C-alpha cells in the first residue's frame, strides 16, 4: 500500500510539475506576444512619426497650389516653389534651383542675365505631374528655389568664383543643384564647384548648337564658347563620358569640331536627331549609364521658331518635342547637377523661350524623380505579423 501511495503521489507531483511548466510556458508566450505587440506598436509609431516629418518637409518643398493662390498671383519663383529665405544657405532638400544672372561671357546678343527672372515669371504655368513618366515629381523630390548667385555682372573671373562657391556648397550638402543662366560661362563655374566637392570628374550631357570648345577670343580665354574646352583641360569632365547633342553651328571652319572629335566626345548633330531620334536617344542612354553626369541645356539647340529668345539664333534646330524626348532618356542616370542657359528675354516673343526653360526644368526633375522611384525597394509582401499577404 505504501508503495502505491508513493507511486500515486509521484504521479500527482509529475502532473502538477507539468501543469506548472505549461503555465510558465504559456505565460512566457503571452509575455513574448505582448513584447512583440509593443515592439510593433513602437515601430508603427516611429514610422508614423517619420511619415509625418517627411510630409511636413515635403509640404515646405512643394509648389504653391493654384487652388490656394491663382497662377498670376504671388511672388514669382522657379516652378512656384518656396524660396530659401537665408541667402546662400542650403536647405534640407533633394534639389535646389538657383538663378545665375550673368552674361558677361556672351559674344553676341546680351540679355541672358535677365533669364532667371523671366523663367520664374513663366513658372506660373508649371505643374508637378509628368504624364509621360506617370509620376508626381514633388511626391518623390523635395525641391526649393535657392535664389540667385551674387555674380559680378562685369568681372568673369569674380563671377565664376561666386558660382563655383555656391555650386560647391550645394554639392557638399548632397543636394543636386539646378541652375538657370545666364550664358553658358556659368556651366564652367558649376562644374568647378562639383569637382571640388566630389573630387572626381563627371560625365557631360551637353545639348547645344555649338560645341563650345573654342580657344581665346577678344582678349579673353574664358567665354561662353570655350567652357567645354576648359572643363576638359581642368579635369572637370570625362571626355569618354561626354555626349554633345544637336550641334549645327554656324561653324567658321572644319576645325570647330576638331577638339571634340580628338578627345573622343560622342557627337550627335542635329541632322541625326531629325533623321533618327531613336538612335540619338540610344546614344545618350549608352553614355549616361557609365557614371555620374552633369546635364547642360543651351536653349540655342532649338530652332528659333521654337525658341526665339536666345543669344545666338540659327535656323535648323531641334523642336521642343524632340528636346523632351532626349531629356526623358535621362531616366536611370545619376545626375549630379544640371543647368539651362542662354535664354535671352529681350529677344523673346510671348515668353516662348522662357516657357521652354520651365519645360527643361520640369523634364529633368521628372527624370531624377523617376530614377529615384525605380531605385526604391519593392513593397514588402508580408504583413505586420510576418505573415504573407494573400493576393
């Protein structure tokens, strides 16, 4: 009997121990579940805070809605964007647009110094959605108007120093600088600034009627027709990553393209654009896939019927539609900076050329935005608890 009682007691003790162990296990599971729930709630709160912060930042870097302020009202800014209040500062944005009111490097028509103001005025019609790429630029990018570079209107060297300093500060901040000239001389200053910040040469997408590889003229070594030559000699750009699109002259001799050809530039003249736009776009895509590039658009690449307000007009240029197709081919490229130059408002007609300048800004921004959208990781296929979401 004693043995049976002991055996029964042992069974009872074992059952009690098993129940206690099971209760402990369940308590631990509940604790882990509560901890996991708390962690999920904490993570969700952090995500919500980040999203709220991001929304707040983007609200301060979006165009003024026309529902709140009519197009013709308010202080003109690039693309109706908020303007940086502190001169020379670099805000927390993805892209900063700056005016470069300078044309002392121009060789023919003066007046490009007035272009930043004209492009801001023409921005009244700007919008943020690209139907061609199916993207709202300002959902992807924080953009602001950075004001104008304080460039000397008389001294080319002093002006270039000011442009270089501004471009360097922007590039060092990890922000993409977009510049509205002014004549093409400004491009050299921007490239110098980017090189100082990044300490490496970049590729160049140069859309223009001229190669801008001329030598000294009128007692000046640096002018709007020599900036690309200087960019090569100073090691600012890589010739093997350089493409020039839309070239048509006028040329003084066959030697005008000798520098570009001898340094291995990819040249797509305007006839090639006209006869086979697809081939021109393919050439551009091949170049921009090689590494970081700077994009410079001289509006004189367009035909005067499309852009009458330029420094050096010449018949036979591209249409604005052809320019759009070329700029859309920049999707997927690493753009480190860009400019639109040589708009000359005193010779413009009904703001046609200024509106083309706005279009260039919108197309390049759309290409940058689409590139960033494509680079984002795909959305997770798992829910908050780690389970797979059913289709």
